[in-house]
């Protein structure tokens, strides 16, 4: 656990537990919300090929996950950890246009 704490810059075991809880809640909830959205759209495993169903589900989960991660990180008092994490995920998904423009940083 110490390697993980050092890699993530986490200072306490309590903070590590909170981070794990946020990841767990966010993963489960983003998948559940995406599943509800598919049901609302009338896309089910019964009327859609199972592979296509899971591809569509994944396409819905991927963009939802990092935004929810930042929200839940904030709710749990860990926005300093999750906001940069979520922004990196958004940029890696080529959705950086959804983020506000950052001010030029001069050092």
C-alpha cells in the first residue's frame, strides 16, 4: 500500500480508504446510470445483440466516469486528488473541449 500511497501522493491510510471508496462508488454508479439510460432508450439485452449492447454501454460509461469522479471526489473532500485525475481521463478520451480553458501558468 505504501507504493500506491507514494505514487498517488496520499499521506494517510484514511485518505487511501476514501479514494478507494470514491472509485468504487463512481464505477458502480456510472455503470448503473448508463444502464438506466439504455433502458430509457429502449435498448436492452433482449432486443439488441449482447456484444452491441455492451459496446453501447461502454460508450456511455467512458465519458460519464471522469466527470462523476470529479464530483464524487469533491463530495468526499478529495478534489485535489480526483480533479487532475478526471481531467487527464477526459483529455485522454479526446474530450478536452468540454473542460474550461486553463489560464496560462507562468513560473
